[in-house]
C-alpha cells in the first residue's frame, strides 16, 4: 500500500498516520506546545530546512491541525497555533514520552527531558500509562474483532502484492535470457564475416605483389 492511499484505508491507525506519521509533524507540534510558534524558532529546534518546514506547516494548516496568526505586517510574518484538532495530539506526544521513559527509546536511558505534574492533583506524570483498572494498557489484554470492510481491504492488498511479485519473476528471467542471447550473438563472428575478411586479405596481398612487380620492371627499363 502506498502512502498516497493510506488516508483512504478503513484502519484508524493508518488514517491517522497519513496525517501525523511523518516524524517532523510531531516535532513541530512539540515546539508549538512549548510556545515556540515562529518559523525561525521551530526551525532552530528541529533542524529542518526552510523548504521542508514550510511544506510541513502548509500541510498541517490544510489538515486544520494548526492555524496562522499575523504578528508582523511589514514584513509579513506569522505565528502558528494548534487548533482543537491539533491540541488532541498532546496525548499522542505524552504517550510517546511515557513510552521512552519506560523503555529508554533507542539508547536505554529514558530520562525525562521535562518534568510534568498534573495541575489538579500535583501528581508527577511518569512513564507508566494506567487505564482505569490500574493496569498498563496492551492490545494483548483485549479482544479484537476486525470489520468486514478492513478485512476485505487487507485481503485485496495481499492478493495484489503477491500477484505483482509473481509477475515480476518471469519478466526478470526473460530479460536475463535476452541479454545473454544478444551478448552471444555479438561476440561470436558469423561464417560470412570470416569469409569476407579472408577474401579482402587475399585481394590486398595480390595488389601489393603487382605493385612490387611494376616497380621492378620500371627500374629495369
């Protein structure tokens, strides 16, 4: 499945990833949540190129995740703010933070870059995510029933993938055989070519003999 068609999937995870699956998206939202709302501020903290950042900001605005507010008329400059739809991604970023605190990400450290406490309770938000039952959430602890629509989509994706794979194998073999045949034909001289070269060599030799005889006769005279 190509990324262009992910947004049309019946899978909610795939549809969400079609909007926020790019790592730069959540880094931009992280900066906005930290009140770094201007283009240069976001660029400085993410390391993105100007073109890449401009492209991502435009996409986020089109998806109604952020909105622009003018803070300078001359020259024209904007600040970027999260919409209610964008603010809902705070929970996604919190989940990623908590996952790293619990498992240490790629380096095994898992140290908190920002200490977070609940305003209402004063409780520290750590790396353990609790559901109402007090257990760490896992899909393994749930029963799942796939919808008929998504099941059909997955079966169609698998069928198309394996069909394309089978079609590519004969084509590859045929191409290899054709190249081998062309190489063989080019490297092996034909019988007619050998005869032509032999004839030309004989004619050249006879002409040379005649020239020498004519030269000797001229000197004798």
